[in-house]
């Protein structure tokens, strides 16, 4: 009997060892979700990615294909942050510049946050991309953009390895309509010290943004955008255990509607309403709703060209009841841009 009891005890110990060996890893490897970051105050004021907007303050971060259409060189810088339950997140900076080489071709560089998560602190994520890009004019109607550059992320435990962020964009200008399409692949990163001692491989979802702007009156425009985020392609692999949450495709579409109105010369007020998606732990995409308000205008004239422009915005996210717990967020940011007249003698640029 004693021998039989000892054998059963050894069997229990062996089973317990196997459970401890495998199950903690399974429980720890859990996708916690994140949201798209704002990288342009002008676009954020309309609660959009700026895929179909044609404005110098929008296009560097939104759809660079349109940059060559403005006949301007420019540099810009901005920043954004948020507050939730009286807790402030860090300020994320963005910026870059664009230079017209000819009437139909230009290049630039930009730095922007792509995906973020600030709360709770032990699940924090900041994903940044730096890119060099081209803007090309095919005709008076069609414009193309393409860019590539390194991307890196930060999570508790430090920075990730480098990967590549690639985008391609199309712009169409026809009478009072402006249409734009942007496809972006954010890449994937590896963390060797996630949460201090874990290894993590993370792949971020690709996204396609399509937007249409309609100029109703010279001082009034309407804008709408549809975004497809491929959440089902997101991968979260901790300590070799891969998790791909079964996000439903039919809820991975989000969109916005926005309005811009010129109050006085060189001062616009911008409104936006959007439906977003909150990727939950259970594999669902919980719908979120938000509203935004912003201003865009000229700060002061410049001896170098058209002047210095800026924009401000504030967003409120989580204005409706959600299925999964979500704390309301207030996001805000700023943007400054200096524009320079292109030397028409050098590139034979027509008057704009």
C-alpha cells in the first residue's frame, strides 16, 4: 500500500510539473490590443487618416501623393498626447519635410507614430516609423506616392528590433472631388526583454484607407473616409507561443465623416465624428465612437513664402457605451508647418 501511494504521489508531482511548465506561458501570451496613433493635427481634427484630403497640413502624414500638387516645399513638426482618468500619456512627436524637384516629382522624409497603447502601464506600446517617400504627378488628375523606412516599438522592458514600414498611395483630383487611397504595412518587431524577461514577436495589422473630399462651397467642404484594418493578421507570440485572435472581418471596417468651414480668411474650423474599433482580449472588435474639433490657420506671414501655418485639435473617444471595459480618452495635439515657394525658374512650375 505504501508503495502504491508513493507511485500515485509521483504521478501527481509529474502532472503538476507538466502543468507548471506549459500553462503559465499559455496564460501570459495574450494579445492586449492597441489603437492607431494620431500623426497630424489637421487629420485628427477631422477624425481621419487623411487619405483623401488635399491640404499641405494633411498630406505629409496622410497621403503624400498630393504633396506635389501644391507647388510648395515645406517642413513641419507636431505633437500629441491624451488623458484618461486624470492620467496623462507621454507626448508623441511627429514631423518631416518635402522638397519639389520638378513640376511632377518630389521627395521627402517623415517621422510618425503608427500604433499606440498607454493604459494600463504594463501593456504600453508605442510603434514609430521613419520613412523616405516620393510624390509623383502622373497627370492633372492622377498622383502617386510611395515610401519605406525603419520602424521600432517600445514596450515595458525596452525597445524592439528594427523592421520595415512600407506604404503606397494614390490621389485623384477631379473638379470639386478629391479621392485618395493609402495602403500601409507596419511590419513586425521582436522584443528580447518584454516585461523584463520575456521574448515577444509582434506583427502589426496592415490597413487600407480610402477617403473622399467634396468642396461644397469655396469656404465649406465635406469629407468621409473608410478604413479596413486587417486585425485578423495581427500576431502576438510570447516565448514561442503564437496567438492570433479570431477578429471578425465584418467588424474590422471603421470610418468617419468630417466638415471643414472657413470662418474668416486663413482660419478654418474642423469637425469630425468617427466609429473606431477596440480589439478586446476575447477576439472581438468592440465599436467605439468619438467626436473631434480643431482649428487650422496661418500663424504669421513669412518672408520665405506663403507663411507659417498651424493646427490644433481635441478628440473625445468612448462617448457611447461599450461591450468591453473602456475608459474614455481625451486626445489633443498641435502642428506647425512652414511653407516655401518653389523656385519656378528652376522647375518651370506654373502659377498656383
